[in-house]
C-alpha cells in the first residue's frame, strides 16, 4: 500500500517535472511580459491585439459612419512611420551594454547563458531606417483603411489622383509612404501605376523649423531637467540595483543608460524580429514601468504639455488639416469633392505635439521626476498613443443634419476633449477650436524676436 503510494507520488512528481520542463521550453510566451511598456518603441499590435490573429481584420462596428444616413466625403490621416532600426545613438548604447554583460556578468541563470550566446547584430549604419516589419505595418494599415473607408480609399480614386500622399523627408517616412501605396497596389492588383508623393518637412517636421522650439527646448539641456532628475532618482536606483544583482556586476557600472539599453534591446528584438529575447529577462514588470515613465517624461517635456512651444510648433499642421477639411466641405457644397483622402506620414514627434495642441491625453498634474507613483494612471502614455505606425484619422461625413466629423486614433474612435459626442457637427468642432483656428500663427509662435537680436548687436 505504502510503496504504491510512494511510487505513484514519485511518478506524478517525475512526470510533472518533465512536463514542466518541456512546457517551459515550448511555452516561452512569444510576447515579452513587458511589451506594454515599450512606449514609442512598441508594436502597433499591442494597441490592437486582435491584429496578432489576423493582421487585416477590421472591426466594422468601430469604423461605421455615425449614423446610417451619413456618407464619408473626406479623410485626413496623420501616420507615424512603421517599425524601425535603432538610431545610431542607441546602437552605441546597446553595444556598450552587450560588451559589459559578455565580459563581466556571472551567474547560473539560463537566460544569462542565452544572452551570452546572443550575437550583436545592430550596426551604426542602420541609423533608424525602416525595417521589413515596418513596411508591413504600412502595407497592412493601408489595406485596413481601404476596407474601413471604401468610399474614400478606392482603386478609382487612387487612379484618378484623388488621394494625396505627403511625407517627411526622413528615409523611414518616405519608405513608409511607399509601403502604404504598395499595400493599396497589392490589394487591387495594380501594376501600371507610379508611386507619387510629396515631401513636405514644414508640415511633417515642423519642429525643425520652429526656431523658438529649437532654441528653448531642443538645444536647451534644462528644458528636460525632469528627465535628468528622474534618472538619478531612488526609483531608478532601485532598477539599477536589481539589474546589478541579476548580472552580478557592480552597481556603479549599471548606469541609467545601461538599464535603458536593456529595455531598448528587448523592445527592438521584439518589434523587429518578433522575438522574446533573453534580454527581456533582465527586467521585471516594475523595472519596465520605471523605464516607460522615463521615456514618457522625455516625450512630455520635449513633445507634449511640458512646454507650450512644443504643441504650438505644430500650428502649421493643425491649420493644414482644417484647411483640407474646409476645402472638402466647400467642394461638397458646390458639387464634387476633389480629393477624397490625404495620407500624411511623419513621426511620433509630429503626432504628439498635434495631439497636445488639440488637448488630448492631458493629465491634471504635470509629469515630474517625483511623481512616478502618482502618475500611475496617467493619460499621457506614449505606448498607447504613438506606437509604430500610429495613426490619427479625421473623417468628414455628410449627414442629413449637416457635416459631421469623427476622429480615430489607431483605428479606434476618439471623442474630442470636452465634447461628449462621438461625431459632432463639423461647425461645432470648428467653434470648439476657434481660438486655434483664428490664431496659432507659426511666425508669431516660432520666430525668436528679431528685435532682441538687433539690440544685442548694437
Ligand atoms: C468590435 O468592436 C465592438 C465595439 O467596441 C466590440 O464590442 C466587439 O467585441 C468588437 N468585435 C471584435 C470581433 O473584435
Ligand atoms: C531653457 O529651459 C529652461 C527651463 O524650461 C528655461 O527657464 C530657459 O529660459 C530656457 N532657455 C532658453 C535659452 O530658452
Ligand atoms: C507637479 C506635481 O504634480 N507635484 C506633485 C507631485 O507629487 C507630490 C506628492 O507625491 C505632490 O505633493 C505634488 O503636488
């Protein structure tokens, strides 16, 4: 009796260990547990998880017109480029972390031997270029948008030049807009058409052209002091200490940049190659939350609400969007709408200031170095707002009671701040933003006073 009991018990233990072993080998999740914290380095699939099962799936109920009597007449889409390689600056940081870990880390963890067997494959000349996955991001987005708004993005309209393509001059954006067009060509099996687009940096890279932004934020180290303070905060120290103990490398060698490099490495390996890399094991959930906050802090102070000039630098794009909507509204009144869609491809840095200008994702309290825990439920979460291929889509509808407008962020309807209707009348939205529409002058906001210059010269 007793022997049987022990034997059975032994067998069960033995079997469960075997199953457990093979399970842990086979069932390493394909998505890193910390993938939701990758911020601007996050995949589009993380904000639309159903796309992991079917990349062309469109939830028709989300993109339906506001009511059955409405018909879409125009769309303006502002889209971030797709998944890209790290920039040169980050490749250098990653290489430094890799060298440090390979030469100094010790321990018996299996992920550590996996890390040591990992080959550094990022090179400086990758320089933030679009990767194949990034081309797919845009090909697939194009196909889904065509499905969502078939009366605006159609083969006929494409052939009749009624869809306009505008991009930032940066290689990853130009390659994205081409991939977007390629997606449409594949969808309709178009083989006899050129890919045509316009480069317009004054619209898509307005931040480079806004002198006041460049002087007071971009080139000004103290403008991002909250980020620097957070890097030397107790919360960040705790992350570094944990990494230091996991790798058995002295604390002072695990700088905030090293911790961040591990985070980036995990995110790039995942976004680019769809791999849950052993580098991800260097960080736990709370570490990732700290590093996410660090990156949100930077976006907040450099692109978001932190400084007024960040959002005001996007005035040209704001005006351009409403000019296009106005033109469509006007065309419609007097006959046919000339253009059905505008596709504008830019950067996360294009979208965040514009969204801030329009008062989206505004927290009651600013994001600061001290307020990490207070901001746990913040609205300003860049991974939710601007992952790769993020898109902000304005759709103008003609309805029986007038023109209405609906906004979509990442293919989900979004209500205008302080307007509780899904698709308000267009004139209401114009009224809502009347201050910006009548002001928000690029030269006034962005020109650093010539007078001051002259005074100092005298
Ligand atoms: C589509 O969106 C609606 C509304 O949010 C939701 O209730 C529904 O579950 C979604 N359908 C699918 C198949 O994802
Ligand atoms: C740099 O930023 C700080 C903090 O925002 C600000 O007080 C200062 O005026 C800025 N300097 C310049 C040259 O704009
Ligand atoms: C600017 C800001 O939000 N500051 C708050 C940060 O958090 C502390 C408490 O942790 C508050 O006292 C501050 O008002």
